[in-house]
C-alpha cells in the first residue's frame, strides 16, 4: 500500500502519518517503511545539531504499522484504534535523518476489539526498537 491507500485505514494525516508504504504478509505479519526526511516537526528540537527520532515517535511508527493487522476492522466507518498498553519496549539504536526504518509487526493475541502485537523497528537490518503494543478498536465518538 502507498500513503493514499494507508490513509483509507488510518485516520492519521501529515504531520503524524509516519508510514510511506505498508503491506500485510501471507504469514499474518505486517511490514511497513518510513524514510526520515530530516524536516519532521519532532526533529526540530530533538536535538539541535544532533537530530534523533524520539522513542515515542518510533513507538507511533510501530503502532501505525500494527494497524495493518486489523485493517478490516478499521476500514469500517466510525472506528478508531487506540493504545491500551505499551510493554517491554527497548531502544537499542538511534534513528536519524536519512534512515529508512523497516517495521514488522506480528499478532500475539486477538480478541476483538482487543489486539496485542509484537513490533520491531530496524534500520539497515539492525534492530533499533522492539516491544509489545496493545490496542482497542473503538467507535469514534461525536
């Protein structure tokens, strides 16, 4: 999927849409990519002269990728995936401008509307961030 197709599943828009492409694989995982351009809002003060993608943004990239796993639920009108937990997250390598992050998420538990996934974010094959993320698919309140 390209960005336009991703936007049919995710409600995120610039500057918070943090996936350039995504796919669901035959083995039940989801893979996504995002290239850090260097002009993103979250790099402006993190850190001057040494920009590093904040860990919370890396978690958001993994969460957006994870939503591909339950895209069928999210494609229904009026639904939204929200975090219910972030566990066992570890940061092992910095992510910097120019890096293309590759994210893989695998389902751990699915009991709709609740989902738990394991996610790994890599740059050049090196593990940068990993953890377990939990979500609830909810109805959007007006």
